[in-house]
C-alpha cells in the first residue's frame, strides 16, 4: 500500500511538472500575451526620411548622412546582436559626439533670467554655437522630419546625449538673436518632441521626449516669472504650454515592447541557457539620471523572468492570462491620464494557478510601471503650471489666487490630485503636490513649484485678451 501511494504521488508530480512545462513552452505564443507582443505596423517606408534613424546617427562624421548611418546601425544591431546594442564605436559613427554635459556646454541655460543671460553673453554663446554648427544644422533638419520609433522589440537604446546638448544650443541661439526666432524654434521643437512622446514605442524614447519637453517648460517658466516680460512671449508661451493629451500619456506600445523583448529573451534562454541579454547600459543610465528617475528603473519594468526546470519556464497559461489582464488594465489606465493605476495583486487574487506553480512562484512579480506614469504626470504638471503663471499675470476681477486657480478649469488642475493647483502667498509660488500627493507647502524637494507674478490690472494692461490674441495669431503662423 505504501508503495502504491508513493507511485501515485510520483505519477501526479510528473503530470504536474509535464503539464506546467507543456503550457509554459507556449507562454509567449499563447493568445493572451501574443496579441500584446505584436509589433506596430510601419507607416514610413523610406527609412532615410525617418527622424528616428536620423537621431541614431546624429553624431556621425560631417561627411556622412546621419539617417543612413542610423539605419545601417539599426540593421546591424538587428542582425548581429538581436537588437541588444548599437555599435557606436565603429569608425565615423561618433566623430561629432559632444563630450561635455548639457550643463557644462551651456551653463547660462539655468539662469534665473535666461533671455537676458543669453544676450549678455552673446559672444560666448556664439563661439559655442560655431563649434557645433553641423550638429545644430542637423538638429534643425531633424525636428522638421516625420518620426516613427523603430526601436520596438530591441533592447538597444539610442544615444540621446548629443541631441540634448543640440536642443539647448538651438533654443538659446534663437533667443540670443531675437525673441521671435527663439519662439519659432521653441514651437518647432515642441511640435516634434510631443509627436515623439505620442508615437514612442519604447519607454526610453518616451522618457527622452519628456526630458526635452520639461526642459523647455522650465525655461519658459523662468522667462515668464520675470517682473517684466514681453507680451509676445506671454501670448506665445500660453499656446506652447498645452496640457498632455491622452495619446501622449498612453503607454500601450512601451508595455507591448517590454513583452516582445521578454519573449525574445525567453526563447534565447531556452536555446542558449548560459547567455543573457545585455542592453545599452550607458545610454539608459544617462536617460535615468537626466530624467531624475531611480537607477535601474528600466530593469524594473521588464516582464518577470520565471523559474525554470530543464530549461523551461515554470509559468502556466493561467499566469500568462493574469499578466495579460494586468497589462491591458494598465494600458487602459495610462490612456486615461492620471490614475488610479491597477495593481497586479488585485488581479492575481482572482486567478487560479496550479499547485506546483504556486510553490515555485509563490507571488507574481509586478513590473514597476508607476514611476513612469508619475513622470508623465510631472511633465503634464509642469506644462499646466507654466500656463497658469501666464494666466495669473492677466487682469482679473477676482483677486484671491486660490479662487482663480479653481475657476480656470479642470484642464489646469493638478494631475496628481484632480484638484486645483496650490498657492503659497508667503513664497509667491504655485505648486503641484507631486507624486507623494502630500501638500508640503511648496517645498521644491517634494512639490513641483514655479514662482508667480500676480499682476494688477493697471500694471499689466498690455496683457489684455486682445494683446494675447495678437500673439496667438503670431504663433499660429509659425
């Protein structure tokens, strides 16, 4: 009898393991996750006209076409390293690379009075611009091109450092020449990077778009916080600082990209158990540091690696369905803008998993997408705050700032709370509570703050609706 029980238990265990392995072998071919891992269709059939490839080859030798170099680099990575890294160390691909950081290249960008500083240091700025003339010409051309992110399913991250420096020099040079030229360049640049934000299929590219958008929002915020501001700047800036749209918030393709990469890694581990994928660590570290995101954030959103037996992952169809349900809920929530965000534990609690899988994988691992959702909300908050800075400079029969913030409309409310932005009369600051959702009194360490000038109707009569309308017409012609 004892032997019979032992045999039955052994047979039951074999069936459990075999069934689990059998199901898990087709995890990424299962309908629930396979649909989410499907790549987007390409609209741009001519790669040399795609700004994505132009950015890949941005720092190539002056004698080379950046788009052609970028496309060749992409094809090479696709064919030789499964898209894990771009070979920027090959001859000609990094000849114009800028070795200094954006802050070192243009320290005047962070000045309290950017326009005055750009113009007072005109000779120094022009010398710097002259040294990077090829890159600035390329940048101006690039932001006028159509964009389609071909990074889907690739771990490799483009090197965006050079385009970040070019962005600052391009805008600063424009404002040093004339206010109108600076505004024209800002408009052209923001149209491009907001298109990138909307069309990005990888989280790295979406983060880069937000870096530039926030950089421009902070610059405009410092400009419009000066006691005296050109009315053309106020009118134009109000049109530039438009809150994010649902399509710009959406994380559909970055989430599906992570699933596609995970599927490739899973198959690679099955074929070559000792090999592991290596991404573009330096480029990712630069993005995270520049965006003020925690180190390792890109690793934290990877689809979880499962335990394995005999080279097969121990995840069942039920687990695949659970993750598919979670990702679909997350995609839907991100497209709606600010939370609440779904939690994996809420979904896993209602999903039945097999006995062996429950033992081996006791708790499903939740990818930490929330930090990237918070970054989108911060980008949106900065756009809204800068717009409010401008609106509060206009005459109003309402004198109480909190009342004006409540009456301006929900499109300018704090994305973290859904309530009006807050006002600190002692610090003369507008602020969002930030990702901790706590009112810290405008402390910039926790809250997202901007200085504000509250104008009287007599002092700022030139900021009337008619003047703003004239500035708006000027921007609309850009």
